[in-house]
């Protein structure tokens, strides 16, 4: 008679709940994503916007993803996932899509930074836009890292 090994469901790592979210590698990136994304929209909001269409997209992506990531973090902290496999798929799709959107926003923010160098209030706006660009690319990297670590887990 053939022996039965452990089922595939038991070999899958459990989704963290509560404070364990901050100790588990893919999910520990959520809080830095929120913090860096918050800095992006704070710095963009602090500038005098010279290209409203470009920086409007940056604000939309950063604010929306910050709020959705906050809701996702709260759902993990409160244990709404009930260790369902669907949450891993949702998490991977969300972070992959957001990484693509954030990459487009980071490139547009870098373009706005280059264009802000030549305007009247140049030194302050240029510095704020530079910092916003750095945080936008850092946040993009965090979302990419999170999406790939979930995918390869």
C-alpha cells in the first residue's frame, strides 16, 4: 500500500496575522511601502505643480496605493484572511499591478523634476521634486520586491 505524504495545503506557509505580519518577509514590506508612499504625496503636494497632468497621476497613484496598502495591512493585522489561498493571489496581483503603476508615476515624477529646474521658484521646487522622485522609485522597488517575494514563496 502506498504511503500518503503531507497534503499540498499543509506544506504552504500560513499567512501571518497580528504582529507576525511585521516579522514575515513579504508582508513586512507593507509598512515601508505605506511610509514611503506617504512621503511621495507629501513632497509632491508641497511643490508648486508646474505640470498638473503628470503630478496629478503621481498623486493619484501614491495616495490610492497608500490607502489600499493600509487596508491590506489592517486586514492582515486583524486576521480577515482566515489563511485563505485567495489572499496570496490577491496580494500578489495587487502588488504587481501597483508596482507597474508606481513605475509609471516615478518616471513622470522624474520628468516633472527635470522640468521644475527651469521655473521661477526653482531651488525649492527642484529639491522637493528630487526627494519625491527618490521616494517614488524607492516605493516602486518595495512594491516590486513584495510582488516577487510573494510570487516565489
